[in-house]
């Protein structure tokens, strides 16, 4: 797999993560890891971070 395909795959994965966190934030879905209830505000942070990483990977895959 070449560099551009790898970056595009990473962009899609990060975009999917951002989208799923956005859905969790909109619909207030609960999330629990072991005995820890994950706060909803963490999904808002994850949307921004994963969305930014997705955009970075996408733009890097388009450079020659």
C-alpha cells in the first residue's frame, strides 16, 4: 500500500470515529469503560480532535 492510500485510509477511520462521537453527543448515548462512566463532554472533544486529524490525513494524501 502506498503512502497516499494509507493516509486516505487513516482519514476515513478518523472521520468515522468523529462521526460516531458526534452521534453519541447528539443522542446522549451512555458510554462506560470498566467502572468509569465516560462523560458526554469528552465526545465533543473527540469530535474536534478526530475531525481535525481526519482533515490533516486527507489533505496530506492529496499532496504530491
